[in-house]
C-alpha cells in the first residue's frame, strides 16, 4: 500500500482509431478536467496484434508495454464508441490479450472509469454495459456513477475539439473526482 502525498496517475485509452475520434477528444478533455493532484496519460492500443494464446508465454512487445503502463498506473479510464451495439473488436482484443495469462492481468483490483461518445441518441450506452461486463470478469473495480454518455457527439465538440455541453462537462468532472478519490482511499494517498 502506498502512503503519503503523491500525484494520482491515470492511464487512459480509447476504443476508436478514427482520426477525428469523439472518444479521443473526450479523453483529451479529461486531461484538461483532471482534479488537482492527478494526471491523465493517454496511451494507444493501435499496435496490439490479434490475440494468439500460443504466444502467452512470449507475448509481443506492444502487449508487454501496454500491460506495464496499466500496472504502473494508479487507475484507468476507457472511452469507447459503440459498434453494432457493443465495444469495438480491437478494444476487446486488447483486453483479452492484456488479461492473459490470468496471473499477469494488470486490471485485477485496479480502479477505473468508463465513458463513451457517439453520434447516436444513446451515446454508446450499450457498449459501456458490455465493457463493464468484461471489466467485471477481469476483476477491475469500475466506478458506476455518474455514468457519462455523450450522445449526438457530432454536435457537442467545437472546431478545436473542446466539449461544449456543460452538463456533460459537469458529469465528467464528477466522475473524475470520484475516480481519483476512490484511488486515494484504496492506496492511502493524501492529497
């Protein structure tokens, strides 16, 4: 258990590779909105290859790097779009890879949060529910409230990529504060 005063470090990644991804914009907004005494590092999962159980004993370098980034972080944040009522295949692939072998799963007991942005009316809610199931199996501790769904995302960001929806910004701030507070409690970190 870590004791004392230190900056809470969150590792964040998104479920979209699209150049103008709403979920990447959302993560960048989260960097700006992080509570005092915390920081958010956005990492990429683009280099994670397709999962192959034959490689469990000698995993590819991008998998080892990503696993280490999650291990070193105090917590995690995932922003995902919704593809066909669920999470994108490459996000699921990344989580499958990183959780194997089970004794090396870096998400076990780690506190995290999930959010989504989508042009749809439901804002990626179905993807979030599936992602919560996956993270539950991985034994991660995902913050349940407040839920952050950015619906009609194509209308909620300005030309500089900043979120313009004040209610969404308020919910994000509350979720990030709760995430950081829960991590501080778990790790006995003084602000």
